[in-house]
């Protein structure tokens, strides 16, 4: 795998091919960004020629050619809209199109036309294009012997016909070990695109997880901005990976499109049909010559030789077209291409799963940050409430001062100690009022927010806590005769710890709270055990607990010790 990435993810441009790589300068990271493709010989105004890299299927050699768009269209039998997919000036999604004589491939930076005899790429200084050419040449030259053996077997099969099926299957059919040229070129393109996207996904993972962990511990504007940029990159990369995956999946679902991509087989079948037509023309000429020597034919009833030749060629071509239509309508052996696409579908699907997991982790981090922000907001509201209460107490002093500041005489003005008494009584009254508000907020209103937090903790822990954790008594209810008061006195409770008591209809064990609903139970609250016939059993009278009761056939009761 490391050797494969070293070949397909270029650290430096290779010098093994005679391309215009003298001006290539790799970046510091060894990779150029995806945005923009530096293409040599782009079409200028008034100039229709473009520079292409041609890789020959027979020799594996590459050369740079300059042809115009219409020549490529005639050469590969492609419409103009297919060539627009290869234009580097436009951004098109990843596409693999099977045509009559060519396969149009647009996968990330790899944009090429694959035929049965050659591969045409726009001449580019992009490192991935150069590495694609180098890797394709290496595989073609390494498998040269296999191709010769396969071509000789196909020739023997054509000469012997269908008289020997086993020999024809041995040499004529393409096996996974000896894929035709178009599939080898397509495999290198898929390999390069999938490896490139998987590497980008891995790099994004390495960068994202430490950043998200840092954000959860320290929320700052800088970290939020970095996460925002990271999420933008994640969305863009996910879209590209999803498009490649959908394209491969769509191609695998359509047997007709896969059969259309067997270019070598179609070319071999067409050449065989045309050779049969040529032999029929030669035989027709020989028969015509013999007939003219043996017996003269009337010039009126005999058509000219050129017309007879035209009819014979037309007959051969119509025979070829009908044979092609019948072969296309029949069931094609697409197992090799399907296995090839399935292999890279698994790779690109794994990359998509990585990105999906990363997106879910980002969403979980956002939820956690929102909970923290809500907690801070609640603290600010509490602080504002305390300030409002303190302002109310101070206003009491202002009311007293305003009353005694009125312009009328009262006996208290003649008593020297009256000022001290009024000031002391007013201060003590204000302190009592302030403490009363604090007690009210801490015992009544604050319990609501605390209860909400506990409910959130229960919902979060419901998926991780097993059914036997922190359960008092048996799973089917309380055991009669156990002193749960002693148990509660000997166990320490912490905020967030809970004890589960389960109710079962079969044993009629009931756990009750004196007050109804979600309420703050006082010290006289008790838990009853009706099956034992005893009175109420108190839980640790020195502490305050919160009870949350459920309903239904089997309800749970959670008990917390008060944080105060």
C-alpha cells in the first residue's frame, strides 16, 4: 500500500518520460492543490490546437501531439459535449462515460480519453497527471508478455473459428490476470483518484480530531474560526467523494454501460467482420474474372465492377452492424469490469465513511458547545437575578431615607440613638429579605434547572449504563426484610450518581414518594415497601434527595443527593 501511494501520490515529478517537466516545481508539501489545473497549450483566441499526451497501448511509449478538437472528435468518435468534460477551464463533477469507440474519464485531476489503442490526456504540468502516465507506462511494459500471449490466442481463435471451444476460451477470453488495455488505463485512473481522495480524508482526520478536542476544552474565536474552515473543507471533500462513489455505483448498476466499455472486444469483432467482408469481395472478383474468361457476358445485363464492389462492401458493413446490435443486445461477460469497479467502490466507500464519522464528531462537538453556552447563559441569568435582588434591598434603604427626609417634625429627631436604631433595623431587615430570596431561589427555582440538567444526564447515560448498575435489591424489586436505611447510611452519594428501583406487577412492589410528580422531597419523604408489610423506610435523614418517578408497567426511580 505504501508503494502504491508512493507511485500515485507524487512527491516529485518523474523524469522517466519525455514530457515538458523542466518547468515543474513541486510545492513544499509535495502536492499541488486541487483548485486549478496548469495546462500547456490551452486554446487561445484564433487557435484551435491543443497539446495532448498520447500513451500507446502496444508499446507503452508516450508522446506529445498537437491536434484540434474536431480531429479528436473524428478520431475517437465523440460528440463535442463529451470533450467539454475534459476542458480544464471548466469544473465538472466526476464522470465515467462509455462510448462506441472510447471511454471518457473525468476523475479529479485525471481527465483522459481511453480507446482500444491509446490514451489521450491534455498535456499538463499537474503532478498527478504525470504520475498517471508513468504508472500506466510501467504497468503496460510489465504486462507486455501477457498482452502478446493474449493477442496470439485471439488470432488462433479467429483462424480456427468455433470448432474448438476450449482452445477459444483459453486464448480468446480476457481473464482478470490479462485485462484489456482500456480496463488497465481505467484501473490506474480509479486507483489514482481513490488514493488521492483517501489521502485527503486521512489528512483531514489527523487535523480535525485534535482541533475539536482543543475546542471542547477551550472555546475561543480562533478555534471556532479554524473549525469553521475545517468544516467547509470537509463538506467540499465529502461532496467530491460522494460523486465518485455515486458514479461507480451507477456504472455497476447498469450492465449495458459496462458492456459498452469493452472496446478491445468490439474492435476485434469489427475487424473480424470486415475481414470476412474483404474475403467475400476478393472471392467475388475471382469468380467474376473466371466467368469473363470462360464465357463472355452481355454488357447490358452485367453491372460495372465498381458497382458490384460497392454492393459487396455495403453488404459486409450491414452484416457488421447487425452483428454488433445482436452482440450488444445479448448478455455480455461483464464480470471482470464489475469486479474491478467493486474493488474501488469499497475503497471510496471507506473514505466516505471516514468523512461521515468526522462530520458526526463535529456535530457532537457543536452540541456539547451549545450545552456549555446554555450553562454559561444560565449562570449569567442567576447572577443577574442576584444583582436584581441586591438592588431591591438597597432600594429599601432609599425608601427609609426618603420617609425620614420629609419636612415635618417627629419625636425621633429629638432622640440621639434613634438614628442608630433605624439604621440597624433597616440593615437587618434588608439582609433578612436578601437571604430569604436566596433560600427561595436555591430550594425552589434552582431545582428546576438542576432537574433539567439531571434529565439530560440520564438521557446521555441511558445508552451506556447496563440494567444491573447501581440497583438496590434484586432486579425484580426490593427484597423484603432488607434495611435500606442502613444501606443508604453506609453508601456515599454524589451528584450524578443514581440508584434504580424497578417495579414489577407480578410482585406488587411499589416505590412511592409523598409528593406527586417531579418535586423536591424534604426530610420526611419516605420510600414504601408494600410487599414486606412494613411502614415507610427513611433514606439517610441527614441528606436531601431528589426523586423522579415514572409511569407504566415498569417505571424507574432515580435518587440524587442535593448538591448543596
